[in-house]
């Protein structure tokens, strides 16, 4: 089942016309932010790349540099994210998470738990091409313990496909023996099974585990592990159950409580907008007492809010 995005390609697309609209919006005194956000949110990422080329061809200037010069703050961060090709965006997000002042573990967790094995392989290759560095080495140098081991497993992009019926009960039993049934936890078992089995296989294992132990997999992980490893195991389990539900939760907690985690909000909205944001909205409405649209509206302001609401694409009252 393919997911549904909220942003789709514009049908009567003309990159040159769009480049001229953006140029006019930034020319002279004051910037027409509204024109910029209306146009870019109604184009697919692929079309935005074409607009970049047309802009450089027409004006001899870099569109993203011009946008950065005219915009500011989180609105600028959002627009630049929208202008970046998806693979390049994942790669730069991981690089910044590793090379920043302290490793931003939540970025590593979110990207490596939610992307497909092929996407992970593409990320590793693109990271090497862009920075002439090995992503696995960079992540290994910055993390430790079973958290590091599970990240390394996910980085291989070798997760199995399909359901191995003969292993469902034994996987559930092995996980039970490694956690609930044991004094102290055998983290390696969790890491190996959850890191390597396919999502559809794991969903069956979680059902068998529930029958066997009386606990949801997530409850056991919360009791048996902590820190970065717990966050990563939970993300892997949630993504095996439903990637849209995982992002619905990610978005909710980026806005809930004191202050907004703008970077997570931007990253989740931009990366899912053409993948499954319609499904994320549906899951959000099921899980929480409000719609994604209303929460963004209540939690953000100005052009930043306007652009996010256009990416969101509608309310689910």
C-alpha cells in the first residue's frame, strides 16, 4: 500500500515562470514572503529542483542563497528544507546531527528507524560522495553500547523481507527469555531481532509476544531498557507497526508541552509531505484529541505557520 502525500506535482508547471515570480518576490524593497510560500508549497520537490536550475539560468544567481539572504529564522530553515532534494536533506540532517556540538541522537533515531533498507543504502552512498566520509564510522565514533550496535545494524540496509512463519513463535519466545523472563536484560537479542526482521514479520512477532507475556513489545522495552537504546528500539517497533503513526507521534511531541522543537517539526513535515502526510494526519486524528492542522495553528505563528499549514494541506476536524 503506497502512502499518500499532501504535496503533489503542479500540473501546468513552468519552471521559468516560477523562477520569475520568485525573483520578483525578492527584488526591490521588502520581500513578498506570501508569494514565496504559496508557490513553493504547491510544487513537488522535483519541480522545486527544476525551478532552481531555471533561476540560475535566467539570473545567474543561486535561488537558495537568495532565499537565505531575504528570509530569516525558522521560516528560512523550513523553505531551505523544502528546496533540498529528499536524499540530500536526509544526508545533511545526519551530518549536522553528528557534527554539531553534541550528537543529536533523535535525528539518527528518526531517520534510520523510518527509512526503507534501500533508502538507507542510498543515504550511506550519498553521504560518502558528499563528505568523503564513512557514515558508519562517523556514527560509531559518536555513539556507544547497544545503541551504537543497533544503529550499525540499521545502517547495513539488509533488513529481511517477508514473513518467516517458522520463526514467529521462536522470535517471540527468545525476546521473552531475553527480557521479561530474565533477571537483567539481554539487550543484544532485542537489537538483533528487531534490527533484522521485516516489519510484517515483526508485527506477527509482537502479537505472539503479547499472547506469551501479557505485555505489548513497547511496554517491555520501556521497562527493560533506557536512554538512546530505548528511544531507538521504540522507534523501530513503532515503525514496524506503522510509519505514519510513528510520525504522527513525532509531530505531536514536537509541539506538546513547553516550547516547540522546531527542527523536528520542520523535518517531519518536509520529509513526509510527498510520502505519507495524508496518512500521518489520519493517524494523528486517531491518536490525539485534535487534528495536526489545529495543533500547528495553535503552536506556530507568522509565515512559518502559513507555510506549515499549506504543507499540512487541510484540517481533519
